[in-house]
C-alpha cells in the first residue's frame, strides 16, 4: 500500500512480473502515464489507482495514443459572456430609440400645434398706451432678434413703428389639454399693475390659445 505518499512519475512496468503481488494500492498520489496491463495488474480494479489525475489505463480512462485525437467532452455549453453583453447593449439602444422617438414625435406635434397657433388670430391686451398691434409684435419673433433664452421662455428684441424698442418674451408652447400656463396669468396680473421706475414695465400681452407673448419696455443690458 503506497497510497497518499505524494509519489510521482509512472508505475514501473517491471512490477507486472511479480507473481506474488496479489493486491496493490497506488491511489491518491501524483502518478502519471499508463497503468501496466500484464500480470496481476489485470486483476486490479479502479480503486487501486483513483486520485491520480494523470494516470490512465483499463481501470480508469483509456490512454490517448499519439495517432488518435482526444475524444471531445460533451459538456453543456454556456452562452459566452460577450453574447449577454451584446444583448444588453441592443436592448438598451432599442429602449433609447423608442423613448427618443416618442419624445421627438411629441415635440414635433407641439411644434406643429404652435405653428398653427401662430397662423391663427392673436389678441393684444395693452396695459399702457401703445402704438403697435399684434402683427408688429409677431414680426419680432425672428432668431436674429433673440437676446435671451431659458426654461421660462425666449426673449426677443424688437423695433415698433414709432421707433420704440421693446422686449418680447415668448412663453413655452404647451400641448393642447395642458392645465399649466407657465406662469402667464400670474405674471400679467401682477406686472400689468406695477408702476415703478426700477421695474421694467409690462406694456401688453398677445394671446393665441395657450401660446402667449409678453411685451415689455426694452432695457439695454437689462
């Protein structure tokens, strides 16, 4: 019994000739190579050789010859990690495209709705004595006249027929059915009543359904 002795190398073939060798235990060592097949070795079972990963023979796995290719191991194939990564990326891009498409369609709808409102009649409400009408105010809404832009709206500079400079604040366009007026009602009700030399005067407002324009006295660098 030479088991668990950290033996390495191959089992000497000369042991095949020992007729008195009726039992042997080479298990759990570091033996390699083929198990002798003659003599008493033909009577030993696999328990005599287990625990030697590089050992082969009739009692264990068959030895591989140089002429025969290794037998393929039929293992369960797991999907490569890269396949999962690619799938995750594709799914993310699909979601982004769908959300972006919905958002863009909504923005396009709102823009189209806003353009339709620009073509429909406007109502001018004046809080001061003014010498212009809604057409003059709408004429200011050109990109080259923009002097400010933010979440509360876009501000344009414009010249009225009398030579007066005004600032036109266009509040964000809302889709139909929205109940939020972006502060329009509160702003005109408050500023329309204020008379103070340090506060820019609100001259009037133009309304077209939910699209609103506030016309202020122009203050350079203000």
